[in-house]
C-alpha cells in the first residue's frame, strides 16, 4: 500500500533533487523511497546501484581486479611488505 507524504524542503534542494532524479531515470518519489529504504538496511546490504555517486577515484578503480584471484593471503602479504 502506498501513502502520500508531504515534505517541506528548500526550493533549491527540490530543484537539485528533481534534476538528479531526471538524470537517474527515476521519479523523485522513487529516489526518496530508495533513500528511506537504505536507512533501515545495514551498509553491507546496500546494492551497488549508484556508480554516479562514487568519487572519480573510486570509479576509476571499479573493476580493476576483475579476472584476478585475490585472497586474504595476498592482502596480508601486501600489508607486510608495505609496512616494512
């Protein structure tokens, strides 16, 4: 069941939110619902669906290890060498 919700927000914030929603291909209601759904989920359960919100550095690294087998031993070896 869906219920109508009224929010009071700054005009500038509303314009920015509507522009973001349009770029994302979602309605403003969908964006607000997504945000509120995230509030009840632990961070580890969040879907990886917002690459546009990542920093340029993180976007550049996304997929860098695709096709590589990396495990905990690799990470521990890296840390040991790094902190010598």
